[in-house]
C-alpha cells in the first residue's frame, strides 16, 4: 500500500499513515509501557522491560525531531496511546529494534528497543542509539525501508530507491551507510524522510521562521536542515579542512573531504554562507546569496540571483556559466561588479572563470569614478559601463530614456543601473535619478529624505505616499524643513485628524504601533511610551521615534530598498 505519487523518493518510503488523506495533520498520543500488552506476540513479550529514564528522554527527543519537520503533534499519556514504547530481548534476531507500521484499522502500534544492545543506552548526538529511535519512529509514522530488506530477513514491498541513494545520507530508514561514512550516525530525519513525511502529514511551516545560523564542524554528524523561513546562514568557518558547500535545496554539502553529511530539505532557503580556512568549493543558489570566505582558496559557482561575495584571503575564483562577452564588468579599486547572471559584487577575488576563458581580475581595466563635486550636482549618464560617485551634497543622475528602459537595484553600498543592452552603471552617493518620463529617489535609508517621508506616511497615516505627495515633502526636507516640523505637519493634516484627531495619548500610541509596526502594542512598551508622552514629550517627536525605529525600518526595507518613484516639486 505504498504511496503512488510517481516520485520515487516518496513512494520508496511512504507506506501508510494515521490519516486517510495525504498532507493532513495528525495528533498522536504515546505512552511508555510498564508491562507487556495483553495482545503482545511472544517475540514482543520476550525479556520485556520498561524503558529507562534515559531511553524515554531520547524517545521524546526523536519524536520532537519528526514533529519539527511535519505537521505531527505528539501528546504523552499515562494510558492507552497510539504509539507505545518498550524494550525486549532481540538478541536472537540480530536486531537493534523493531516497530510496527500503522496499517489500516490499527488502533495502536508498538516500538521495542533491544535491551541486550549497549547502543540503546547511549544517546550522545551522532551515536547509533538516537539514529535507531529516529528510524523506528519513522516506521510508527508510516515509513518503510527503501530497499527489499528487514532485520528478520523478510521481504518488503516496493518500490525501492536505487542503490546510489539507498543510504543514510538520503534516509534514516536505510540499512546502508554512505560510502563516505565517518563513524557518525544521522541526527535528524534526512532529505527523503522529510519529503516523504511531509507528503503524508504536511510540512511544519512554523518551525524556525526567523533568521537562523547553522554552524558545522569538520566532524559533523549527518543532518538535513529543515527551516520554514527567514534569512538563514550556513557557517562552515569551524571546518579546518577542505569543504564542499551547496546552498541549493535538495543538495548536499560536506564538512570534510569526501563527505556529504549536510543536506538542505526541499523548499528551504539558505541565503548566506561562511567558509573556513581549508578552502571551499561553493555552489550558490538563485535566491541571491552573501558569502564571506576564510583564508583558504575558494571556488564559488554563482547562481541567477544578486550575490555579494567576499572570498577573503587565498587564491579565489568565481565561476560563471556563460561566455565572457555576455557579461558587463566594472572593476573599481574596492570591488568587481558583474552583470549578466544576476548582479554580483565581488571582493577578494583573484580569478573569474567563464565558459570560454579564465580572466585574472588584476588584468581588468581599473575604472575610476566619474562624478560630482561637494555640492548638489546634476550629472549626465554616459553610454557604457560607468562607476559614478556623486560625492557630498544632493546629487541627481540623468538618463535619456524612459524609466522602463532600466533596471535599478540596491547592490552593496550603493545602486546598480542596468540598461536594456546590458551596460551597467555602479552608483555611489547618488541620491536621485531622473528619466525622460519619471524620477526615482534613492535616498531611502535612515537619513534619506525619501525614506523619512515614506516612513512618516506609514506611521501617521498607515499608507504609502502618492508620487506627488512624496515629491512635495521630499522638497520640503531638501529646502531645510526640519524633521520635527515635518512630523507636526502630518499630525496637523486633515487626513490625520479626520481619522485619529480625538485620540488620547494611549489611543494615539496604540495607533502608532498598528500603523508603523503593523502589530498590536505589548503592554509594557505601551505603558512606557504613555508615561513619556504624559511626561511632556511632543507627539511629533514620538511619531518620529516610531517612524525611525529599527522595527519600522526593517518592515519597509523590502518596499523601498530599490528606490521610490516620485514627482519632483518646485
């Protein structure tokens, strides 16, 4: 009764389920047996013993590992239980443990550890004991062996994995270690296990949704990373030898030569990577990555995203898939920017490898900045690849064509403008762009006029500004209006007073939380801020504090990071 999805990696593992519809969440009860169940087989009853405290703790940890990746909730109970755990004597069967699968109509299943095996009392991560529990609990959830084998020498229904993937790098349900086995056992459900168990019960989309860092050492036990969101980092800096790192979902990395002991589950995004001193072969994904290299010689294969790559010391190379002529390249004193396969910003790189040739970075022409003075400059964009530094003041770069002819993206410390022909302009200290049909504000950071106006609209009125309103208030700041006066203008506006004009301090602050931060206030923070207003701080100052808060800045970064279209005023 194996699954028939047509995906071998699922069908070779997913056999049965506690639910009738694939992808349906399940809540399962479990208990630790204190005596032999009344309907136990003779083999189940042989030498029965209750689990020790250490075995119970290890079982709970293994249940947690499965619950982390799938929509399965486990509830411990003193009686009954759909999953029942004990130990018995399996010395005559050459078995470390066994468990029953949830066949149709079954009310409960049992799992028994071999109490004659010393390994079932040692549960340090990477030892055999935790892997035994992961494997056997996989059975109780409906996963079978991926090959035609079991501990008793019986036959298992197919389909099966091919021999190349029937090993514990891919699935904890396999009997076969990988060819690069380093003496350490799986510490999590592995790549195919996660795929199959999520097919049966759905994915746990609430697990690790923040910005997580996964740190690995050279002797890392095999692990597959499931992460439901956030800006996540792989840290291989503690690895002393050569490493192989692949940030693509479904791919494997190795913390030492020949290993494939770190994998990324399907539908997981890893955005950042740190390498160690031994030199790394790194494959980036298409999401846009940030890499910081160590002192070794690194070889980095870029993806289709916008990558920021600092390879550190060593003789480092970056590999591109296309022909040299298909890329636009600008080398400045600090970095190399390359467009054509995303927009990549490189520092510390000595070699560029293209499909048809290898280029020494030192042989590329060094492009000095074209740019402005210390005042407010109006600069004219020229054809070709340019590095433009506006310098101090409020600087505008003028392009001859319509806005739709260009791609503008934040990149590194500035912006990059790419035209339809692939030419790249790298911009630093340029605040505004003027096109034939519109204008774009790049001063969207914490101190930029466009960013300040946008955040004040959000904090005061809970909306983005229209291009005309944005341009009007930007002009006010450009011509000397202070931020306090600007904030007060928002509070005095007809729109604000029509919506919130009669609010007391607590209501006013509650609305700031909702508008600026898009969340309800926490009671302690609200009380603190009410006391500050009651103590004499102006509402305009409080409005600015919310608009410029790190939380508000982070919330709007993705909305304004590549610039804001505005209508110039005056």
